C-alpha cells in the first residue's frame, strides 16, 4: 500500500512540475516582443505610410529600374507607418532580410526605410555594397539630403534627393 501512495505522490509531483514549466514557458512567450508587421514587397517603392507623392514615385521608380538594369543593384524605398516599437536599424535589417534584397551571390541590395511617425530614416545596405555605401556616407546622405526636406514637410523631395545621392555613390568611381 505504501508503494501505491508513493507512486501517486511521484506522479502528482511530476504533473505539478510539468504544469509549472508550461506556465513559465507561456509567460515567457507573452512577454517576448512580437515580430514586426512588415509590409509585403510589392515593387521598388513600398509606400505603406502614404507619404510619397505620385509624381515623385514615378520618377524615382524609373531611376531604381535603370540602376538595377545597369548594375544589378536592387534598391527599394519603403515607408512604414510604424516601427512596431523597435528601433530603425533592427526594423530595416529585418525588412531587408525578409525581402531578400539584392542578388544572392553579390548581396548587393539597398533599402531606404522611412518611418515618418517616429521621425526615423535608415539606409540598409547588403554586405556586397558596404565598401561603397558606407555607414558614414549613408549618414551624410540622411543628414544633408533627406532630413532637411522631411523637416520642411517635403517627403517627396527628401526621397528623390536621397535616392539620387545614393545612386550617385553607387555608380561613381
């Protein structure tokens, strides 16, 4: 009889440990940050925030097509309504990877990310272009070409000028 009681106690102790572990795991899942809601890649310009005027969109899109045809560099401009609580660098990196920008072997993609509600801009570059479009050059483009126009409310002008400057860096020796 004592053996039967001992088995029941061991069994109930094991169930209690399992239930505790399960509750701990569920609590961890609930506390873990949710993955950002990335927009779908629908073209060379993904304007989920609705900030790029049609005329800017048309001219910039043609420049991006020409760049890709001449050099193989896949350059996408994306605006998002929110970074989903994350920082611009992490969001841009995740979006860049999700969209798999650039040629696989050359890793030559470029992403210009704009999050107007958080007032953040990020230029994300594939490893194959890091020697050409460095972090320092990306910062200069953002600070001198993009940000002043955005601050003045000219999103179209900021996007157009930023794209022009990035293309110049990528195509000039």
